[in-house]
């Protein structure tokens, strides 16, 4: 039997921030793996209108809640402002980040160092995606759908239908 240390992974709260526009199977894979690594995982949906998202923050939160309802230690919220400010104010000591490529790593490394300077008590944890999702991005998937391609292997059926409807409404 192993002794549990205070502050161990079972007690640690992590924040997985992102735009999730739309939520993909890659995001859901990372959420499931993050839920297994941390005692509590909050999925933070960035509400940043300057990014011109396809879906509102409320729609993205609803999609994520539907697809994470089976994970008892996962909650989904929207937030505005700096990720580290939200994390520090809400008891998250770890930022969970997915890293697909070396370009992602370079960006995330720079961001992690900046976040550490802003909030020294919040660590960044990089997790590689599963191989079948390593190349995915929400932007690429929206482009595939906008041009009539089949994105069903990357999006849950209800999300795919919503993406198609939003893109059709935009013309």
C-alpha cells in the first residue's frame, strides 16, 4: 500500500484551457487522459470574441458538458482573461496543454515560461495526443467541413451536424 502525500495527483486540480471551436475527438481524448492524471480537471472554454469563433462560449460549454458527462471529476466552465489568473483564483495548480507538433511545443514552451513568471505556483503539463489525433486542429476540421469533406472521424456526430449548420448559415 502506498502512502498518499498531500498535494498528490489525486488531490491536484488542473485546468485544460482552449477555445474548443469546435470540440474534437482529439480534445476529448486529452480530457479523458487528463481526468485520469488529476483529481479534478476543469475544462476552461476561452471566451475571446476577438478570435471570431464559429460557436458562442455557451454553445462550446454545452457541447463539452454533453461529451464529458461520464467523467465524474471533470467540469466545464467558460472564462475571460488570462488563463493563469483564472487558474490561481480557482485553485488549479496545473495547466494541461496538448502538444501536437514541434511548432506547438515552441509556442507552448514560451507560454509556459510567461505563465510561470505571472503565476509561479501554476505549473504547465504537456501531454501528447494519441497518434490518430496528432495532426488535428479545429481550424483544419472547419476547413474540411466548409469544403464538403468528411470530418466524421474527428468530430462527434452532434458536433459535426452543428458545424455544418453554422457554416451553412454563414454562407
